[in-house]
C-alpha cells in the first residue's frame, strides 16, 4: 500500500480509501465489519463516511453508516490505526436530519456531536463540508442559473465555526466536498486573512466519464496543495461494463436505485463501451483499469472505493498493482478527447 501525506497536515493516508455509503442499506453491520477488517489487513488506513449515509439517504436509515463504523471501532480497538473522515450535511434536500439545516454554528455543533457519538470517538481526523451552503454548479450543469439572492450564512461564519471545533480538539483538519474553484480559493483566502485553519482536501467526483476536476480545480490543487479525494471512481460501477447493453445485474446499485442515472447518457454509454473495449484489448479488467487511471493522477491523494462484497473490495484494492502503459494512456486520451466529459 502506498501512503500519501496530505499537504498542510500531518495526515498520512492510504492511496485507497474505504468508502462506506452502502453500510446500512446494501451492507449489513456484519458485512461492514468484514470489509473494514479486510481493508485494514490490506493496508488501507483511511475511512470515509458522512452523517447523511447510507445512500440513497432516507430518514429511517440516516446515521447507520457511522453507527456501524463506531461499533467496529469499539469492538476492534483500532481507532488509532485509522484516519477517520466524515462530513456535515449541507442545507438542501435532507430536512429530517435537523430542523432548518444550514452550515451555521448551531447545525455544525449538533452535527459533530452526533457524529462523534455514533462513531464512538472523541475526535474526527478530517471533517468535511458535504456540499456548499450556497447554491452552485457542483456537477457541471450547462446554462446553470445562479440565484440572485445571497446566502444568509457566509463562508466566514462557517469557517469560524469549524475553527472552533479544531480549537476544541473535536476535529484535526478540515476539508470540503462537491466544491468549485471559487469556493476553494475563497476559503483559503479567508483562512489566511483571519488566521483560521485552512482546508487540506477536496472530495469531488472523478473518473474516466467525469474529468471536470482537471479544468480549474487541478490548478488549485497544484499551486495550493489542496489535493483530491476522488469519489465515484467507477462512475457508480458503470466503468466495469456490467450495465452495458441495458444489463441490470441483480443487487447492483444502479439496478436497485433508479436515481443513479448520471452516467447513462447516450455519450456516457458510448464512452463506457470504448473504455471497456480498450481494457479488454490490453487484457485488463475494465474496473481495475478505471481505478488505476485515478490512482495515477498527480492531484489525487486517495481514491475512494466502495464495494458491496469482499470480492469487489479485493479487486478494487488490487488495482494498485496495475501500472498503465504509455500505449494504454494514449488510448485513454483518445477516448477522452472523442467523448470529452460526457457526464460532468
């Protein structure tokens, strides 16, 4: 296992991060424990979760993912062996977590205390804003209509509240998720101006079907040292090829939940077909090729993989053993140009 030190922090995180959003929905607590045990055996020391998990989010399952992880931490006694990351939910679409949700002092303090209780720990190593307070174009929508009104909760109020959590010892470092170049740079500027903790990571989607991070945010990463924790590296499993030709394997995420349609655009399907074909021409598993591509990007500190069984988890971690050849990288580039960001 390779470990990377997050710039501007003391955190050394594994190249592969164990994503956990299926715990409590597609995975039972027993299965979650098996995955956590196996991942640590393979050298994974980085676990990512969120207060809103599992996904898809529902009122009757919210918090189960953190609860399962907390129970595992208590049973295994391995809290000091892992870098634990979780997220505070933004203000939209999940009103059952808290009344009048926002990224203000009341909500953030309640969120961290609830997460610490579920996770059965006294601190979070990396605490992330799950998405911005403001309405913004997180997912590359064309002709995005920016709202005229400004948010009542400002970025400085959110950052000052998070700084208080760091000062209290509840949080070690701060990160963001689903952010834009403007948001990252504004937070960095505010942290410097007001002598507050800076963000050290950004967790955004990144995969062969969505390389939008490379436009704008990769420059921020390069010059400011805010590196990517890449989520959805297999595009909800689409890049494995298992959904091609209208296949819907039993028990697969996109078979179970109709909401996950982001990567099923006509261009996305054509691009997936091309990537799967290229992988097979090079005698590679398509999913492992897609993961290896993410693993080898210079701005990626950790690749967040999810799995619903141990066989998938093993195969995903084994992607670390694959070194993509120059010939294969040229092939990936050609497909990327032909189908430029088909699913941003």
